C-alpha cells in the first residue's frame, strides 16, 4: 500500500524590481519589470493579485479549473456527470438561430434521454 505524501514544496525568490502600474484602454492593469539579472523558469498562470495601499503587491496563483468530461455529445448539447454527483445537460445555440431553439432543444433532449436509457437503464 502506497502512502500519499501531500507535502508541497514552497520556494521563495526575492527580487528587487520596478513596478509600473499602467492601465490599458480596456481598464486592465499592467506591468512588473525586474531590475536584477536573474534566471528563473518562465511560467504563465492565473493569479489573484492584491495591490495594497502601501504599495505592496500580493499574488496568489488560482487552482486549475476542472471541467466535467461529457459522457456523450450531440449536435448542440452535451451530457456529463459532475464531480459533485449531479448530471448536467448543456445546450448551446447561436443567438441568430433563436427561432429554431424550441425544436432543436426538444430534439437534443429526446436523443439524450434515449441514450441515457440505453447506457444506464438497459445495463
């Protein structure tokens, strides 16, 4: 039997840098530039960034988003089992096809119900 060690290694790197807070035309804020000559591994991530009133900036990487894997897909929809034990039926349709929505929704729902019956109930 294997033991699962969930110890995370934390390594801090302290760098002196120049913070230039700019605002793009979209309202998004930008930039940090390092003044030191260092070599670190490049990365891209999604972060929660908190700028404090005294000039400190705290960054915390957000956990990866886990998506449900669909059990099957149809033309405009998918059917999946979530990690919370709930089944999800997702339907998508372009706004330009609004007039066809009731017909396409009923068609996909019927097909999904038939597949669920074949997959789960007949086994």
